[in-house]
C-alpha cells in the first residue's frame, strides 16, 4: 500500500496521548500497539472527534474510513516520537511552555483558559505538556528529514524551468519570493557541555578575526560542508531546522552567531549575504522552487514513514 504523508497538525496531536503499555487502565481497550507503546480506544475516539470537527462542510467520509485514517495518523505520530527519543532529540521545557502560550493565543485564550478547555476533554496539565512535547518532537524528526533531503538548488530550478518552456508550458507556478540566505556553518556534534564549550571557543575565534572557512575545515563535523569551508550555499526559508533558521535570519551579512543548538549538535553560523529578489522571473523561480520543495518533502516523508514501519513492530487490534 502506498504510504501517504501523514504530518499531524498540532491541533490533532492535542486530542490524544500515546501511553506506555504499563500505564493503561484495565478498562481501556487497546486498538494498536506501536513498539512498546499502545493507543487506546479512548485516545482514538478523541482524535476521531477532532478530525471530524476539522472536515470541510459537506465532506463525505465514512466513519470507518475516518477511524482508519486517524488511527494511522496516531501510529505514525508514535513512530516519529519514538524515533526522536532514540536519537536523543530534546525539546526543552521553556519551548514547550512557549508553544502552549502560542496555541492559546491563536485561540484567543489565556494559558489558563486553554488548560481548562483541555481538562474538559480529559487532558490534565501534565498530559497536555506531554502531548505538546511529543508533537514538537515528531515535528523535529520530520524537519530533520526534510532539511537533509528536500533541498532544491538554483541549478535544479533553472533546469526545471528550461524543460517546461522547451515543452511549451507557459503557466508556470509563481510565488512571492522569500528572503534567501547565503551562509556558512561549523557543526560540533553532540549535545553535552564539551561540544558547547568548543562551539563557544570557535565562535569567539571567528569573531576575533580567525578565518571562518579554515575553522570549518579543521573542526566542523558536517561531512557535507566541512571540506568546503562550511559553505551551505543559498538557503530559502523552510530549508533548515527552525533553531538554525531563526539564528541565521537574525544576523547581518558578515556577522557570526552565538552557538546554536539543534538536534544535530551545536552550530556556529556566519551569514555571508542575503537577498529578496522580486522581478517577474524571480516570482516564477520562487513558484517552481516551492513546487519542487513540496515534491521532495512528500517523497522524504513517505520514505521516512516507510522505513519506520518496516523496522517497527506494529499491531492493529480493531
């Protein structure tokens, strides 16, 4: 069966929690087992109710299909979360609290009001934070896959446009160009204090005038860029993990970041140049770029989920 990309919206993630097998109450009916975790009928019912509430008016989806699709979403969510834990991907408490505040604000609620609304659904404060953390963890696993496999180079965009025009295609997609960033980085793998201290020393050396490219060649543990002086080329919005993108986009050309922690380790970033072109041709290139990124993202997510399914024990019990 062809695997569909099942990237959960946070709203859906907030309607359920995957329990460990030894915490399920005897009255809970287990509908699926995913490695060492279970999904109960109660969790599925909550997720189905939320899914139903999000369907466009007039949608014709049978209850059986909705349950099956939602259960597969829960299974995929559990696989992604467990993969994140195996890879020691961290979601700090402060980021969880900030995300809860963001969700509450989007719903025009205070955090207390949002917590109360979740409590009425049977989700206490600890459960809410566990679910938000798991959702963010799953998203980071997905983003890591996308960041490494869904990049589209300028050369690929040019080749795609030339092919389309040679075939007589005139209605190429267009989009408003987003800022693009030409950057270098030094990656120090690991999350511990030793890796952080080395990244801090390298950032200070670079700010003091040391050649950034030489530092990258000597110390960076990114096999794809170290030999080229940490060169990442031109990056568009969404092509890197959020922590890296936030730090990069806050720099001015020539500036060097403080060490930035991501799931890959500690990064020191140097912004070389930024640009936001907006000619008609640029809008076409932006549209084609977005379409190609979406296609690669779809393929990367399908590949990730297929691999997780292949290597995991999954038992559906309904």
